[in-house]
C-alpha cells in the first residue's frame, strides 16, 4: 500500500518549481517515453524540500501507454535498463532522475527477469479502455449519494453545458463563479474512441447522450479549462476518495504554483471512468515522440466509426443553389440532422455550436435482423455489461437495492428498440410545430441499440 502523505494540501505559494524532471525511459530502445516536472512535494524529516513525482501516478501513466491499465502487477519502475534495481511499491516519491519502465515476466515462466520489449500506445485510437479501472480510481459513494445521482434529471430538458454549470455553480478548482465553462473529460473530437469503447455505459442519462452526458463534464474557469486542454494537469485520486489537480507539464508554471496538488471539489455525478479516460488522454499526449517505438495497433472499431462519420458528413454536405439548408436539433444530447425550408427556432445549445456534433444516422442502419440475431446481439451486450458491472448480475426483483441504480441495464438494447418503434409510429413525440411537414428524424434509438450490441 503506497502512502500518500506527500499529497497533503499545500499552503499558498508552497509549491516550488524545479528545473529537473523525472524521465521515464523505454528499456528496449533506451529512448524517453515522457518527462514529468519534479515540483516540490513536502519536506524531509531534516526540513529540506523534497522534489519529485508521485510513484503511483507514474505507474498509472506507464500502464496506459502499454494498454495494461488495470493489470497492476504487470509493470514496475527500475533505476537500470536491465530491470534489476527495482523500486519498491512503498517508494512514494520518484526523485528527479532517469527511470526505466519494465513489464513483469509472463506468469508461468519460472523466471524473475523483466520484459523490456513492448509496444506503446502512440495515439488515443490505439488505447483500449479496460473492463475495470485501477481500484484507487474508484470512489466509494454512499447509498445516499447514489440515490441523489439517479433522482436528478440532469439531461431531461437542459443541454449538457447548461446542466453542468447549473449543478456545479463554480469552478471546481479555483472556486470562482465568473468566466466558467463546461469542460468535457473525454473531448468531443474523441467521439469515435468514445463509442468504440462503449463509454456510454458510464453515462448518467443513458446511451443516447453519448459524449454529451453530464457525467463527462466539469465546470472550470475558462483559463483553467485552456490549461487542461494543453495537457498541463490531470485530475488524480488521493486518499479519502478525493481528487487533486496534479500538474504534469512545466509550461504553466504560475498555475502549477497555485494549484499543483490542490484538492478538487469533484461532483458526485462525474464518472470515475471518464476521469481515468481523461488521465489516459493527457498521458498519451505527453509522449516525447513515437519514433523508434513499436506502436500498438489502432482499434479497428475506432477506424470504422471514423470512416462512417466522415462519409456521412460528406453525404450531408449541402451543395448547389437548389439545396435546402440544414438544421441540427439536439435530441437528448444526440444530434439529428433534418431538412428545412426556413431557419426556424434552433435549440440554444445547437445554435452556438458548443454541444453539436454530427453522428451517424440513416447511413448506419444495420442489415435486417431476425429474432435469433437480436438474441445473440443482446447476449453479447449483456456479457460485456456484466463484466463491467458485476454487481448487476442479480435476478430481477421489484425493488432492487439502491447500489444497482444505473441509467443502463442488461435489457437496454431491447428497450431502445421498443422506443425506436414507438417514436416511428408516433412522430408527434418529436416533431415541433415550427418544423416543415416533410421533416424526418433519424432513428437515434435504433442506431444506439445496434452500436452497443455490435461484434467486437
């Protein structure tokens, strides 16, 4: 068990900058993977300032880069390229210097040597989200907190940004109320990765909200939001189920002096899995270079979704003088493209462009399905869902325990298909009076059902 004393709350201006770094090196090619600034981290018993980087954070980062996120015994940090001078897990702080990350020998080999040959994740598209994230990233929510989560209708009528800002009321780091914005943990431009890795399982409002779910958003002051987007800091777990802002780049020195290791008022609604995904996204962007490394292959499902999205976008491109204009209406977080003959009343979120992003719709309709194919697809979804949420593997009961409250369920695909059929037969549930008579609505529910039950 790694002790966390050095993550105690620093007093104002206590964080001191240091020109040295902690460099993590690939032992096979002897090339640096990434470097982290060695900021001050408390005092030694003799009163001297300690500089360094959290050991566990470095291990988490390395496990992301090797696609072994949840396999904690698989890797270790060593002082030497051969892996003989291994650091104990009781080592809390990595002092400035050069270190090597090794994979542990495969089980059953009967050896204690390290594995120095391994590919790295050079792009988010190649990183596969694990079925379970490391245990220290999971917050233990009380029954009251869980009940509060699912009693709230976060996405019922408000757009994501509005709902997040109204819930948080202020920046979760600075506590400022002014100049605040909604910051997505998984960015919109990573939507293909989001859907390929079935991240909607962790949404509060279900699969239809996609990346625009309130569980994926936090409120930050606008300048701190830009700092996050520059990959300057991560949200990292500390003891007691809390998170802190941990700076991993030297570029924003003034922010690091103020906010490095500062506790964060992380809202209960925010998914721990999305926080971990943001950590991985930042780590991958910290890579010095991908040259000279063996790279993990891109997830084929990410590539397929990307190709489908681009082809759909091209097909929807409006050309010619006779072409009708295009209206994007946000339907519970998922964009629906319709034809219109005049401007009309756009949803405020769609009009300012903060939450809209084209998604596959009509072009992604699956081939005709039989009952047997539906049953196979639903079983595939159920098996994956229960691997992620094993506590939901219980018999159906009238009053399930509060710990099982969730927006998703093993029966979600079938429910989405029923919703799809109902909406097709009752267009009045979506068709606003200002829309033209011939406006059509893509089958969002059917698309989501097909997406979450696809083959891996």
